[in-house]
C-alpha cells in the first residue's frame, strides 16, 4: 500500500510540475508524530552525533531539511537560521539542518554558512528525509526537499512547511516556536 501511495504521489507531482527535474511528496502533517533519528553532523566544524530524542528533552526542535550545502538557496536559508538561532534558543528551541546532498561538506557548511550557530547533519541516501516524507529527485539523485518542521518535546509536529524559496522558513518556524512558548511558559 505504501508503494502504491508513493507511486501515486510521484505521478501526481510529476504531472503537476510538468515533468520537471524536481518532484516531491507531501511532508508529514501538523499533528503527526516526528520519527526519531540519530545522524552524524557537525557544530562549528566539530563532529557530533545528533539525537532528536535527546534534543527534545531540552525543548522544541526546529528541524529543517535542505537540498545541498553551499547551493545558493541553502546558503541563504543557513544564514537566516544562523541569525535567528539566538531567538530560538531564548525560547528553549534547538535548531538543526539536515541534508542528503553533498553530505561530505556538512562540517565546512556548519562553520562557514551556519556561522557556528547550529548543528548540520548528513543524511546519506535521504533515509531520514524519506521518513519525514520530504524528498525530491534532482538529476537522478534523491535529495531532501526544503522543508521546515517545529517539533514539540512530546514529538508532535507543530509546523510542517515546504517551499523551495528559503525566505519564509525562518518566519514560519519562529512563529510556531513563539506560539508553543507562549502556551508552555517555562524558565529557559
């Protein structure tokens, strides 16, 4: 059944996009449980293992998937998230970026474009992106689509937002975290 749903989604999206080089399926919806994962990544160029379960113990998690490190849109989005990381932190939220593209460059990307502010993790083969239903095909490769999630500490998805344009992801994620923070007062 899952394969049929995936095939239908792929065919629908391919038709809708006019057989473009891109196709994607709908991301996990608001209210769904976020799949747990552990990925290798880097913060300020230093290797680490990121665990969603451990991060959620500290507060909400802003999880954003992006296609490839050092591409134009992904660099803009990384800069925006870097600038907003302190605002997220003040509300107890952790930011993590995940990519299935050029996974060998996450360490450099975490230093240069993420400005040492948040973790970037590699998702070889887009396995975690597939669990979050946010993959796309580009030039014969499966990549993570540009999708932002805000996940509550109980694992519920509070925001699910997919848009190839990087400009509004931070605004939507900040609004979701602010709304969560206002309804869950705590000491940060």
